[in-house]
C-alpha cells in the first residue's frame, strides 16, 4: 500500500493561479505565486481627478510606480526591510523583501492618461 501525502490547499492554490492568469490579473514576470503582503488602497473621486491613498509602510517613494493605462489603475512597488540586533556573543540580522502589485477596481474614464 502506497502512502500519499494529502495537501488539500495545493489544488485550490493551483486553481486560483490559473483563474487569475485567465483574467489577466497576474503578471507573467511575477517571481512567486504566493503573496505575503497586499497593501490597502482607498480611491475617491473628486471634481477633476481621482485620489488614491495607499498604505505602504516601509516602502520608499522611489520604489513605487503608479500607472493608469486603458482605464486600469496599477500600483506597483517593492518593500525591503532589515532588522539587526546583537547581544552577548551573537548577532542577528533579519531581511525581508518582496514586490507587490495592486489593481484596485475603480471606474476610471479612458481619457485619464496621467498618474501622479
């Protein structure tokens, strides 16, 4: 009798990746299918513009790219952090990094060509 390891979430993860790929919501150059951080994004419409407020702690402005193409807003960037501590006879360094991409759903007119 063969023992097979049961991993119920593997099938669901594979289905989700295929579904996102079919909808065009996952970039083909994404380094990993797993997501560890998704920033919160709020959008409000004013008289002549849309205002986007993104919660991006630990992300520098130079690492953020905001685009609006064909009526779709995209907030893309990279977060890097490093924590270092030392004590009696040891030194500890923790590094974390990762990219993110948010395409919040908003009714943006196709005439919007500028993202600031």
